[in-house]
C-alpha cells in the first residue's frame, strides 16, 4: 500500500509540474475578477438591488461576499470546468503516448490497470484541487468587494425557488456544494480518460469530450415535451445534483441516487479505457 501511495505521489508531482495544469486556475481567476468588475458597476448594482429586494427583501444583508461567490461558481463552473477537467483527463495518458514515454513507464514492474488507476485518481485529485481553488478565490473576491459577513442568496434558473442562508450556514453549504462538484464531474473525467486510452491525440480527446458535454447540455435544455421522457438519460441534467446540497432541507436520498449514476458513468468510462488499453500494442 505504501508503494501505491508513493507512485500516486509521483503521478501527482508530474501532473502539477506541467504548466498546462495551471491554465484552468489562471483563467478561472481572470473570470472571477471580470465578474467582480461587472458586479460593482453602478448599473449592475442597481439591477441587483432591485432583484434582491424583490426576492429576498434585504439588499444590504444579501448583497454579500457569499452571494457573489455563489453566483461566480454557479455560472462559470459547469462550462469552464468541463473544458479544464477534459484537458487534464484526456491529456494524462495520451500525452505519454505522444511523447514516447509510455514504453519507458511500462518497463517498471507495474500492471497496466495499476498505471491507469493511478492516473485516474490523479485526475480526480486535480478536479478537487481546482474546484476548491475556484471556491476559495471566488469567496476572496467577494470579501474584497463586499466585506465579511451578510447572508447568502442562492438562485439559478435550475432551482425551484430562491434559498436564503445566514453567514454561518451559508459558508458550510457553499463549501459542501464545492466538494459536490468533485462528485458530479466524474463522468467528464471518465469520458476524457477513456478517449485518452485510445490511439488519439491529447487535443482530440479534450475536444471530443467537450463536444459530447455541450451537445448533451443543449439537448437536455430543449424545452419541448418530446424530450421530457428522455431527460433522465442526459449526463448534464444529473450534474445539476450539486444544487441539491443548497436546498433548505437537503434531499439526501435524491443526491446519493444522482451521485451513484454519475459515479457509475465515470467508472464505466475508466473500465472501457482499461479494456482498450490492455489490448493496445505499445511497442508499435
């Protein structure tokens, strides 16, 4: 077991030693700063005052750092997260093949399954670290602009109603939802990782994964009755499960059911990738 964790540590070192690993961190930070700039403009603040006053009744209380942080996460994480998780998961094995390192790695007495498992876990660690960074930095941007304290207003078009929390509960729910993103992104990791196990360029694995997720999102959002019987089969519809953690009373049974589906999809992608990789001729 100690050898496994040493190998995992080496994989994580190699992952975070690459410059491209930090592209997502930098772009998310830039988006947060842009979001803050737009949020603090006079016209934007007047519109937010009108909206918060209508739905919450307390502009000074809920025009807060937590509200800003939540809105940044809610409206940027899904799309940008797909891009950067796909970039890392699709790159982590395909890049080894492209650079010619894979044959050298497999000289070591390690099974292909173990190698893939180490890389898959590394991708999941990256996902968790990225989303925690986004959560902490978004909150820091909010505190910089609005100061410490206040309530938390939770609203997106996918929520049935506006939810309000005080500062203490809002803080715990906010970071619980951030950790929930690590679970709901398992299908994205699984699909990109599976594609990287084929003979494919790293960029192609990323692009195909992003295309699949965007197409899934577009189709699941079409407001036509003909699509209603099939909405449960769309991946991105189930990825909205993180919002369940922000309900006044969390529907834990529904959250764990959605999480089980997402975990199953992610692990299915890993297993398909492993079966393909086991049959690949690395020498040619």
